[in-house]
């Protein structure tokens, strides 16, 4: 999954994604999906 698509889906910047998960960012974000949703509320 392209990082840009992940960033748009979770409403976070690409820099944040790379900071959170330089590798396997998609897998980590899937695990943290709820955490990001809570942040957006």
C-alpha cells in the first residue's frame, strides 16, 4: 500500500508514518488503526 494512501486514509502526514514505522508502515498502521481514529475525533 502506498504511504500516501495510508496517510490520506488515517489523516496523518507521511512524515508521521515514517517516524512511527520506517519499515512495514502499512502493517503497523493496521495495528494502530483504532489509535489514529481516536486521535482524529
